[in-house]
């Protein structure tokens, strides 16, 4: 709970700071690159931690199959929840009222899709590289248990930096107020519905597998 409060505080503080610097937004274009680099560093670190964990690597086959099904189900539940709320609130995927004038051009949307695919491939490569390094290199360089303890602190620091960049970027864009004006406070229901859909997927998976209900919910929370 303390960490959650810390993460929210950092993101809100950086949002408020950036909102004061919005007229200098052109000078802060590097924030997006820093955000991407922080994401890549975090997933690489998570890969290192998984590769260095003997319990994970020894049961990677069964964990991989379970993770695949849970990922598919939680993604489906999350999308269905968001779709249902958007239909109920009559807003589009950009959190704007349906029928509102769209300023984005098709080429920009296509570019965003291509960029998202590239990012996904890079993240996958980072996780794979991290796991290989964690399995073959970390045990030869340091004690795996000590690495797990230290890298846990690195993850917290990395998440703080990532959320700082996210909050700062949102503050520079200044789109939050426009989204709230267009969709109202009901926009808050979208992430709540996504969480509810993911949890429902965990319940479904617990009935389709040997897992208990508690284990299914825990796995779905990991994927939220």
C-alpha cells in the first residue's frame, strides 16, 4: 500500500510540474524516449530476475503454458470490460464522445500501430535476453539470492522513474482535462471495468484448470 501511494504521488507530482511547463513542451521531446528506455530496462531486469531464479527456470514449461492461457483470458476480459463501459458511456477509444470531430489522420494511426508492434518485439527480445543472462551469467558473477534482493530495490526505483516520465508526459500533453470534459468522471469506470474483467478471467481460469480460486485471482492480478 505504501508503494502504491508512492507511485501515485510521483506520477501526480510530475503531472503538475509538467503542466506548468507546457509552453516549453518542444524542449521536452526526449521524455518519450526516456520513457521507452525505462520500460526496456525494467523488462530486461525482470528477465534477469526470472532467469536467475532456479525455481522459475526449472518449471518454465508448466509456467509458460499457464501464463499463456492466463494472458489470453485476462486480455480478453480486460478488453470486454473496457468495450462494455465505452458503449455504455458512448465514448470512443480516445475517451471522446462518439461522433466528435477527429483530428488525427489515418497515416498517424498507422504509424502508431507500427510503432506499437515494434515496441512489443523489443520488449519480448529484452525479456528473452534478460532470462538468458540471468540463467548463464548472474550465477557466475554473484550469489543469485543476493541478486534477487538487490534487484527488487532496482525494480522499485525503475517503476518510480517510469511513472515520473508517464506523469510528466501527460502533463505536457494536457489531454487529461479534455478527456474528463468529453467523457465526464465516468471515464474512471473504464480502468475499473478492465480490472474487473481481468479478475473475472482469473475466476474462469480457476474453474478450467487445477488451480484454486485464490491462485487464479492472483495470476490475473499479476497480468493487470
